[in-house]
């Protein structure tokens, strides 16, 4: 489980979910984990596409 809160971490959430797996953003490796869970508040979703937010709600 990854907990991401606040608008100051919105870019990190974007890199973790929408961008590809990248060694510069190690959190992106969770994209390949079969049981990874991202928990975030509304402020942390500001960098995500609307379609992504609606899909995960």
C-alpha cells in the first residue's frame, strides 16, 4: 500500500501511475506489482488525467 496525500505529492502520484516504469521514480515499479494499492486524497490527484481519476474512484 502506498499512501499519497497533499497537492505537493501530486506529481509523484502522476509518475507512479500514469508515466512508465522509470529508475528515476522508483515508486513507478509498483505498476508491475500484482497487488499494489495506491491510497490518495483528492489534492494528490491534481496532476492525473480526469479519465484516470474516474477509473480508479
